[in-house]
């Protein structure tokens, strides 16, 4: 595996300041050695972090600095790259006035990765309602990152949300939409494009030379020959056949109720599911605290803890840092895999 570029830290956004983002950010830095974490800096309002540290009784040294100074300072202080927009909110009390800073942190993080200042982006959870109230036009992080990615590359992006835990990786083909509209959104073309993205990133960033993709059915028993729905035979099965013809190791549609037990999971590397809860319920059941949200299909590595803002425990010290720690470690691992992949590509082109 390629060595990590020690000159480039991870960029971490603070997320919703009224939630547990500040709590877990402070706490995870305090356990940076025990958790074997790579260096990172926080795109945040420094006073919010200082205020939250005082509330939590944490003696965390916080210093503002540039991204290029973060690696050298990480072992002794929590490096903060300050925002131009204020992003303060009291624990459990989201304020739309902080939305501009929340959005700025995400956009700045993407810009830092693009500029080579950071190796990857890790995002703390945001509160969609607070952002919507301030005029935010995107359904969530994934869609906003897709827009930023398109601006970066000059071509439309196809961001794919994956939940990755120690026992299961799963992708929902449709994400933040009502379940009533899911069947109409599932097309052969969309499933093929999503599976191609999975295959590409599993090779490039996860280091799997031949990823196995298990495709879930939409209906009970994967439709049972059309008795319980036609989408499995009319849409999903032809998509799987087309993928296999391309050399992608996809198989299915599989009955969703029998594909997530331990023996079944051993037969594949990632599950392609048809809707949000079909993917998230099993991943969170298998390893709730250690599951990480990964966005595939972007020109940069992005991970996020797989939990929400948890307003009810913000500022109490009760937040579990396991998912953020896992997100930081995974972002570092994916960035190293991609660096290794690029080295091989360059060597192959030169030979």
C-alpha cells in the first residue's frame, strides 16, 4: 500500500454547530493517539469550538492556522482553519444564521482538496431544515457535493452514497425520496450507471481488483416471478445482465430478506440496494457505531460519520466518537489507495 502523504492532512468540517459535530470533533482529537488518527484540521468557527470545550469541561488547546500548518501542529493543538462567516449556535438550538458558515465549510473543504492542501474531506453532520430555512437548495450533503464536483470537473457528477462498516457495505440506488416514488425512479440505465460507479471506486479507492456486487430486489422475494411486482424482472434483472456483459461481477436480484445475514454477506463486497432504508437498516444494525458514510463517484475522497446532529445530547458529553474516528481513518485509507492506484496508472502508461 502507498505511504500516506505526510504533508497533507484531512479536512474536517464542523457541521451543524448546534449539534454534536463540535462535541465529537473535540473528543476525537483528545483521543487522537489511542484511536490512531491521521492529522486533520477543522474548518470551523474557533469560538464555537472553544465555547463547547468549556461547556464539556475539555482542556483542548485550539489554534487557528492555515491548512498547510496543520500537520506540524496536530500533535500539540487542534488546528482550526477559520471561516469567513460566523457559525455559532447554542447546543440543541439550530440557528439559520449559522447556515452560511456551515455551507462555507463544505465548499472550502472541497476547494482545499482540489488545491492539494488536504488529502480528503470528512464532513460532520448537517441539519437540513436549518439550511433550507436559510435558502439552501440541495436535499443533503451528497447532492451538494455532486454540484461542487460538477463545477470542479466541468462535467455532470453521479454521486453515489455508500454506507461502509466492518461487516457490510451497502449503496442505496435512490436516497432522500419518498418510498412511494422509488419504483418510478428505478431504471435499467440508472442502476447500470450506479453499479459502474461502485465498481470503479471499489477498485480505485478500496483496493479490490474484482469487486463483487450483490443487487437487491425491490419487492418481497425479488418479485417471485412477477407475482409480487414486476420491477425485479423488468428493470433490475436486465441491468444485472448488462453489467455482467461488461465484465462487472454483479449478481441478482436477490430477495432482500435473505441477503444480509453473515453467511450471505461473505459472498459479496458491496450490496446495491433499491432505496434508502433497504441499505441503511442492515448497515446500522450490523455495526451502528462504526459505520461510515462514503460518497462514491466524486473526484475526491469524502467520508462522514453515519449519524445525525443529535440535538438532544449536544453539549452533554454523551456523543459517541466511534463513527467520526472511523470516518477519519477510512478517508485516510481511501486516499492512500487512490494514490497507489494513480502510481500504477502512471507506471503503466510510461512502460
